[in-house]
C-alpha cells in the first residue's frame, strides 16, 4: 500500500527541494491551507491543480496520486479515440524528429471539443487498491489507455512484451513492480523515473539508461491527444502516415 497523500506530498516536494514555505510560495497556496494537507486533511481540487506544475506533474496524475476521481475536464475526452492511439504511436516513433514535432503541433492546434458522454465508471476489475502498481495503471488510464492499450504501447516504446492481463496484475499488486518495470512506466507516462521512484518507493539505478528521443516524443504525443475526439485523433494519425517531404 502507498502512504497517505500527506506523506506522498512531502516526498514529492522534498524531491523538488521545497519545504512547506517554499511549496506554499511557489504554488501560491496559503501556508495554513497547505499545512493542513500535510497534517492529513484531504486536498481540494483547486489545491491539487495549483500544486501539480510546481511538482512537475500533470494535474490529472496528481488527482490519481491523491486517490481522488479525476475531474471530467481533465479526464480523456473520447473513449472511442483509444482504438487509434496505438497505431498513431507506432507510426510516430519511426518518423524523423521534425515530423514528430509537427504532429505535436498539429495535436495542440486542434480545438477543444465538448464531451459528448460522461466519463465511464471503472469496471470492478479496474478498481485497484491504493498501491504503487494501481497508481501507475490509473496514470496510464489518464492517457486513454486500456490494459490492452498499455501492453501495446509498452511494446512500441520500450520493447516489453507482456500480456494485457499482466499489467492488470501489476495494478492489483499481484505482479511485482521492479526497477526495470518502473523505468518502462517512466518512458510510457513521460514522467521522470526518479519522480516515480519517490512516489512508489521502488529504487531506480543512480544512472538510468539513456532515453530514446522517439519514445520521449511519442509519450508527449500520447498526452497531447488525450483530450481530442476520435475524429481529431484520426486527423493526427493521418498526418503521421504522410511521407515526410511529400
């Protein structure tokens, strides 16, 4: 089990060399309000949104870390788009760097559409205990990845070839979260391995292996498209299939 949020917040802030006063100033949160969270009070959504950039985390991920529902305005927009994600990433990783950057610019230029259906309630098997693996799998869900999508994305970005059910076992604590697996989660989530180590308590090597630029760009693209509709993701996927220079 993971510690309560007050302890995790202290860890994450300490990792950024921030005490309560420094975190209060950087996040523009009154120190008494922040101190109450350090002492066990549940954080408000507004507080989490202010803390996230200071801790260098996405707000949606910080809601997961705090074991709170991700607000509709931060959750993936269109579950139908999930079926296009893996193909897009597979095409993107083999593109030249400038073409990958153009894909990200395209994704960022598309208008934010309104949600057409409520966020789906997690199925029983998708409800994890508050453990390290469960938090990481929920963070992957913030990127519009199902268990199958997680397995396919790991294969594309890290070369790890596991069944979807194995990632479910990680989420439920039945499969160990090892240092090498944590490093692969860092690649897919686009979150530094040392940050995930502080969060989960799983050690990582002092000198991590070099990051693959294509995988880094793909993880950022994965985040960029999470709030797009299926038609918008299809547009980005179409651009990824255009031969560079054509």
